[in-house]
C-alpha cells in the first residue's frame, strides 16, 4: 500500500493548491469590501472610478519581511473596454521598504493603477515600483484636492491596512511579478497575466465570483 502513497500525494497537491488560492481570492474580496465600507477613512471613490486596475494582496505576514523574501501573494483585475473587470491574475510582491506603518501581525495591501502606462507595467512579467513605474502613498478619505494631486503625479497608488488602521503607504522598491503557479492552479494552465487580462477569451474561475462582484459593486465603469 505504501508504494501508492506518493501517487496519492501527487494527485492531492493540485487540489490543495487550487483550494488555497481560491481561499486567498475570497480573502482579497473581503479586504476590498471592508476598505470600501468606510469611505471617510478608505480609498476615495473618485480615484477608484478612474483606476485602470486594482491589486489586492491580503494577509501579509509580519514574519515574512526579510530582505529577498516573498512578502505575499495576491490578485489583480483591470478594466476591459465594454466588458468590465477582467478575470483575476495572480501576482507576488517581493522586497522593498514597507516603512513603519506596516506594523501588526498581518497587513493587507491595496493598489490602484491609475493610467494605461501603469497597467502596461503591471502586465509585464516583472517590474519595480518606483523604478519602472511611479508610485505614491494613496490619499485616504474624501479630500478632493488629495485625489487630484495623487491622480496627476503617480501611475500607481498604494495603501496598507494593519490592525484595522488604513493608511497610504509608499512601496517604492518593491517588485511585483506574475505568479504562474497560482494561475496554473486557478485556470488549469500557466497563463501569463497579460493573456488573462487582455485576451477576452479566458473565463474567470468560479472562485473569482466574489472578487469580481465586489469590484463591480464599487466601480462598474466599463
């Protein structure tokens, strides 16, 4: 019987991976919903309305913040003309300085990509925030002046949430790269992010329903 154990394990691993990534997709949806439920202390609605893409990386562990370590995994979606938000694609975030605001045992990171140039960078296999694409700490709340200034000066705006506190956070120096392993687990093929986002033929997995629903709820512009 023991000789069949490795085979059973090999068959179980893809299922486990798919479940873990589906759970992370669900957590990303919850993070975004909770942030948007507090408009006076969250992401300004006008910025979300003008964003090309949204990136959510839930539950980064404080213990993972080591130089060169993988800080965490998350997902993003971009707007496609006429069809709303795209199926989600997977990303990893690595390196960079998260500053003192990061504190706490877990931190959620939210990013908005504000123009096509930033979206093009996000769809590459790897890019550096603050190097390949300009990045700034996002404004919090309803300040119209802050919205205008941030929208005009950065391709990507970033926020963090830790211990319930939500604040703008500069992630300059951090690297985002596509996560083909997660794409494989969710879609059954190691699709590149640009294909998931832009092809128009790849169907979102059932596990992405809540993620896409919360994006459409708060910003349904096509």
